[in-house]
């Protein structure tokens, strides 16, 4: 079928290294920012979120950083594993309205 | 694992056929969405609903239609399938409390020959 958008950028990292995936968001009024992971053949799944009044939030092996000054979001994955290979999307919303997904980044973990 | 289901998972159909992609969720979520996604590509919003009897078109022009007669059910219909409709279709619903994450179904991969 026809392509309806852009091919995703790819990030390749060695197993065991840290990964940093970046995202620029569009709406300065967005209150919640979410990272999703999409494995091949599946729908996106929630990884971690951060609210606009925070600049950092940590989960298990993942950290999200928010820089509202430049409208930038990043996802850091520590000690990247083969199971982390997937497409990662950032998303923003304003109290459950105005959902916007970023273009996505494909993470490839090299053995 | 979220309770949102899509059927069929895979569908190969000829040009001109009418098809309906099913989406159901058992979480009682009011907001539901349909996205189109080509392999390795971005998500594109094609339809959404804020509740029963509410349907809206999304950002991507689509020749499909949706209905929302029951909270749990949000089917998408293509009246006359074309090869350009070949894609993956993802259904999602939104958790009604912060951070309002979306729960996605597994997707339907449609091929129109």
C-alpha cells in the first residue's frame, strides 16, 4: 500500500550500553507526556509517563527527562537488552485531550 | 495486558469488497481511537469517539467510517476496499484518569489485492 508518512529514524546500540531516544513535542500546553514501546506485530504499550510539573522521572531501567524550555523529551534506557528492540513513540496530551504522537524511533540492539 | 481486542488479526481481501474491522474493550473507557500505521511508519489518527453516538474524523483523510452504538464497541468500515487501504489498523482506548494513557489492541493487518 501507499506510505502515509515518514520512515522512522533508527538508533543502533550495543547490548549493555545505554540508549537515549529523543522527541520534540509541539504543544506547550500539554500536561502529560508518555513513552510507548511497540514491538513487531503488536500495538504500542505504555512504558512511563511524566507530568509537565516534573523534569525527571525514573522507572525500572528507564528514565524520562522533560525540558519544557525547548519542548524536548527524552527516554533513557540503561543497560539495553535485546528485548528492548522496538519502535518507541513519545506522546503528549492535555488532560486527556489533544493527543499527539511523535514520529517514533526504531531502536536496534546489536549483539 | 489491556482488555482491548481486534478482529480479524489478518485479512486479505479483493478490491471493491466491503469490510468491517472490529474493536472491543471491556474497560468501560469512553474515548476510543482508530489509527492507521504502515510498517515502520508513524501512527496516523483516522477516527475517534468520545463516547456513545460520538464519532469524529482524525488528521488523516480516510475513506472509512466508524460507529459507536455501545461503549465497548467501535467498528471501522471500508465500503469499497482498494489496494491503497493496505496497512495496519490499530484501535485504542484511553484511561480516563492521569496520565490518560492509551491502551492499544494488537492491530489488524489488512491487505487489499
